[in-house]
C-alpha cells in the first residue's frame, strides 16, 4: 500500500480518533468515490475526508468526486468513534488502491 | 437488513436512461433494484405512462421506490401514474437527473431507507462538481 500513514490515537474510553494520510495512486474519480461512499456508510464513527484544505463527509459520493483530488496528491482520512480504527483502515485502503 | 429501496429513472430518451443506468451501476452498485422508463413504447422520444408504471412495479421489493424524472413531461407522466396509483412508499423526487441517480443508488446500496435515499438525491443539487 503506497500510503504515508500516520495514525494518531487519542484513546480516552472506547471511542477513539484516528487519522491517516494517503497519497493517491490515481485520480479520485467516480468509481473509487462510489466505493468509498458505500464503505463509509458501514461505520458509526464520524468520518471526514480532507483534501487541499477542504473537508467533506466520505459518505457523500458527489462531494468526494467534487474534491477533484488528483494522482500524487495527499488525502487525509479522519474518524472519531467506536469503529474509528477500522473505518480509517478501510477507507485508506480504498484510496490507496484506487485505479 | 430491510428490503432495498428501488430506483426508477424516467427519461424522454431510452438511450439516456440506459446510459445513466450503466453509469450508476459502475459508480454505485449493480445490486440495487433499478429500472428505466425511457422514451415511448414505440421507441420515440417521449414518455410512457405504461413504461413508468411497469418500471415502478419491477423494482418494488417492499422497501419503497424512488422515482427520478429527467425533466418536463417525465415529471408530468410520473405524477399522473402516481396520482392514479397513490402509495406512501413510492416517491417522485426533485433532483438533478445524473447526480441524483448516482447519489440515490450509492445510498440505497448501503442499505438506507427510502427517505434517506430520496434526501441523498435531493441534496445532489447542492453539491458542487468543481
């Protein structure tokens, strides 16, 4: 996985905050955006996707596409909640393997 | 998980509806019940009451149906069908055709209920593509 991962955990109780930066191997176009949105809907944690100082909710396929994130750029995935670690791992994996 | 919401794409053009269907199946999912009602029954540009009614029935899995019209008489025809066959679990939704269909299918694929799917399609109007 061609990620520059930097997980930071602030584990107070069972909920945690996770963050991971991913360098995109390809443009974040329609298909990976759709994959990302469907995967994101399966988690209960609050999710954020940040690119070029813009933040969107990854469950919104159109908002993700609207970021216009291009190959070689860095996208940061953030999650806060009980399944934050799983969410960040799953979403980062989709971003890192996008074609 | 409850039954999937069905999606109906109503267009003046069979090709437009079929093309949009291919697109949303690629971006979203090919497992969401989806039907097109495009053009007239004899293949011309226009809309067909019977095709819309058949499309709604074909995607009804019990989780509700969201109907997305392209414009103009697609709206009128769909509205007539729904006036004649009023059901609380079939919604005609005001949304951009392409963006609304993508958002609706992705949302339905994640197991969302009819209201959530309809809201996702409506909100597509407010998402910037640039």
